[in-house]
């Protein structure tokens, strides 16, 4: 169990660095997320690794809510993120209910770099930012030859170095959270049996 805690602690430090890197780039390029926007949280295709969900799973375990959260995850039928708390009827506004423990993918969202088919640097930009900040998007895309954005693959590789096994597969956030909770609960059960 201590090894999971140590890995999660190191990941939280790395997550803070990742969040700062992406936030700084987005602020410098004027690519701002709309206040209270939850569009990305509604997207069913957002994926994370079990490792990315480990800090949250440990936090829920320490709060005594790991088992109930796992059960609720198994019955969650909406396509939106289980941890998203909508504040509008259309569900497009809201907030993350576990913001300090959100996975790295959520910290990279908004505007991030990736490699195209020819190895060129491209910019992945949220459709809401694209609509809200068209001039800033054009300027950011035109500056790609001189200003390299934070690259998602580089940060995913940093995370994978912490634990290859737990980071080797991405899956929908709901599934990754459930797998992380199962991992923590299993380790805790074995630790209790050994103690």
C-alpha cells in the first residue's frame, strides 16, 4: 500500500507541474477556457490511465468512500464524467467535483501540442476556445514554428515512467477510476490480512 501512496504522491507533484505548464502556455497565448465550462467533461471519449486515477482512488479510500464510489461508478450510465457536477440544465456549465485529484488528461485540456502524420507540431484546441478566441487561435497556430506548445505525448511519457504497468493502457475515465479503486481496495485488503 505504501508503494501506491508514494507513486501517487510523486504523481501529484508531476500533475501540478503539468497543470502549471499548460496553464502558462494557454494564458500566454490568450487561449482561455470559458468560466464554468464543462463541455470537455461531457465528452464520452476522454480517457485516462489507471495511474492517473490513483491519487483520487487513494483519497477516496482515506475518506472512507472508496467502496461506495466504486459501486456508484458501476451504476453510472451517463456519458459525462462521473465526477462532473453540472450547474445548468443543459449540463454545459459546472465544475469538477474532485478538481485537486483530476487526471493529467484534464490538466492538459484546452490547448496542447501533438505531432501530425509528418511529425509536424500541431495544436489541439477545444472547440469552445476556438469559438470564443478565434484571433488568439489563429495567432497560436501561426506561431507553431517558433513557439512549441506543451506536448501531450511528452507529459504522458513522464507519467508512464512512474509506473509502466498502471499507465500502459488508457480507458474512459469512469473505467480507469473503477480500476484504480479496485487496485487500492485490493491492496488495502491484503495489507489488513497481513497485519
